[in-house]
C-alpha cells in the first residue's frame, strides 16, 4: 500500500512536469545506486566537513587528507552513472530538462549525458593549485601520490615520511577542486545555477535533505515565481513544506518512470 501511494504521488508529479522545461537539483542520494554512499568520501558530502583553514595552515592536516583521500579515490572513482543520471541526460537531450544543479562532486551527471550542469561544490576529478591556479587531473595526482608513498598500497601507511603532493608548476599547495567548509562557492558555478533555476518552469529536488544551505536560494527562487517544486527523497528535507509533491522512492526508478512518461510522445 505504501509503495502504491508513492507511485500515485509520482504520477501527480509527472502531471505537474508535463509541458514544462524543468531543472533538477541533486544531492548525494542520486549517486547511491552508483555505489557512492550518502555523506562519505570525495564523491559526496562527508560526515566530517573538510575544513579549508586547517588544510591551508596545517601540513599534518593535509597529510591526513591525502591518506584518507587516496582510499576514497580507489573506492569511488570507478563509479558509473546509474539509471537516474542517464534518464536526466536523456530528458535534457529531448528538451525537457534545461539543466542540473548538483551538490555532488562525482561528475556522474556529466558522465550520464547531461551537458548543462552547475557543480556547486566542485569536481573531484580536477585538482587545483591554490597559488597559481594550475589545474591537474586528480588521477595524475593520485599516481604521483602512490609513486612517492608506496606504503599506501599496504595496511601500514608510513605517516612519518609521507609525501604530500604539490603543484608541478609552482610547488604551491594543491587540493581537489571541491568546496571545503569555510571556502566560498565558485562564482561561475553559482551564476550558472542561478541561470538554470531562473529559466526553468519547474524544479525536481532529488536525493538531498538540503542541510547544506547553498542550494536553498534556488528553491526559494522557484517558489517565489510560483513554479512547481517536486521533491524525490527518502526522508525529510528542509523544504518539505515548500513542495507541491513529495515522493519517497528509489531515484533510479523514479527518473526512469518520469522519462518514460514525459518522453513517450517523442519516442512514438
């Protein structure tokens, strides 16, 4: 009975989306079917926030970050887009989704075929020098990390002699191009998100409780313009009271159903 109720709610959500170009605001929950747990690791918002201040000021903090980050990279970098990412990409190509605003740093929306993506909190696959802003593929940085620290491949990491990567151009401090606690959002990504939300005729919030405050402005923008807001998330969110429809079901199933329903006239 509970499942039937959620399917009925999804049908109501689809009715609100039909004939509209909508945006998707996604969080960690959309990537769980790709093997990336909620709130853990470089691919999602960590339980313990990564602090920008200590990262800059404390060499030991940076050392521990890269030791932990190596294992996170091994665990999560092989992740592939799931059916939710793929369905959203298909909806964008067909002209039904005008863009994605994501809190995730796992790049799975782009891998899933979405082209207009605002990565509010950055991208784990890029590493940036904080001095000269030189960009490097994180995979290359990890390769250098292992070459310099072979103990990473064992159960006993040599912390005393651990080498922390630096910029190959200027030897400055480098960090993955993801937003740490205490660090400002990318202005260009925030501007893109604002444009996506402004141009959309509805919003689907997917897999986020919105406990991170940065995306709230886009939800408020939709409601103030009288545009439908749909939430698909297992559990409460901070904006449940703003939702026209709240659906609690698996996101891959939900977006496949949305795509099949909305795109059926296109596919015939």
